[in-house]
């Protein structure tokens, strides 16, 4: 069965909600994510989707990085300097961008 992104988001939100108020469920989510998910949904996850839950309550904080953007080239030294200096209009053929130099409301 296919899952939409909205369905997965709702499922993960429910696991997060329950794990914040039920220590036993939290332990289950951490040790056996599939079993925890089965407690909040009767719809099976796709076989190619593996979900892991992390405990952020200790001294280590986990922060998921965004998905890589395919085909994105590395910035040139000029572009990096422009960003560091705040000149966001360099490299944009349309000129100043919102909030950049030369931009007016």
C-alpha cells in the first residue's frame, strides 16, 4: 500500500505524541519502531521504508539534515563571498532579491 507524505507525517506525529506521555510506548518506539507503528496504524508501511526513532531527552541532540538536492553544483568562491558579505544579488540575472541590496518595499 502506498503512503502519502501527509499520511506518514500524521503517523509520525501520533507516535511522537504517544511517546511523550507513555514511557512504555516510548521504549517500544525506540527498540521496535515497527511494533510501535503497528499500535497506531493498521496500514502496513511500505517494505522499502525503514523508520527509526531517536531519543532527544539526554545530552545528545539529533538533528536530521535535509535531503540532498541532486544536480546542485558547489558554489564558487565568488558566490560564497557574496553570501558571507550579504550581497545576495550576485549571480541572479534578475538583479536584487527580496531583502538584498537595492531592494525596496
